[in-house]
């Protein structure tokens, strides 16, 4: 009975909290959406470059620590510093790799912002040029 009561209380709490609140942009104009997406782009770009830089620095430090533990003439490893260097190297590589999705998402936000900036603008399209932009209609189905 206690387990059932605890389960019901947890279910009621979960239903009341409604999970996370997403960035909602309900009745915003195109300019406000453009500014919102551009600020997200700038923050994510900054975060991506910080991750990339710190990952590269940690990788370099890990290599230096591991190299200082090696006896180059005898190819012997004393162990402790080499292990610490390998751990720091691995953490640096993973941090640098984690910057890739952040930078990709940041560029996606920039493209979305540019689309919002172009909505409502009409221009002459020259179909002979490959770089001209044409207006298209899309349908999005959410499941």
C-alpha cells in the first residue's frame, strides 16, 4: 500500500510540473524572431568555440604530461604521470569533439534567423543564375 501511495504521489507531481518550459515565442513578429534566433546563434557559437579551445588546450597538456613521463631512450613508463596525461588527453579530445554539434546547431539557428529576415521581401528571380533564391512552399507534419 505504501508503494502504491508513493507511486500515485509521484505521478501527480509529474503531471503538475509538466516537464521543462521551452523557449516559447507565441505572438512575435519576424524581427523579434530574427533577434531571438541570432542571440541564440551568438551564444551557441561562443560556447562551441570555448569547448573547442579548451579541448585543444587539454589535449596538448595531456600529451605534454604523458611525454614527460616517458624515458625516451629505454621506452619505459613510470605510470602515474602517463596515466594522468592519458586521462587529460582523452577528456580534451572528447571536449573538442563535443564542440562540433554545438557549432552545427548554431549555424542552423543563423540560417533560421536569415529566413525570418527575408520573409516578406520580394525580389526578381533570374533562373539562369545558380545563386538566385526562389520562393517555395513547405508542409511540416509533426508526429
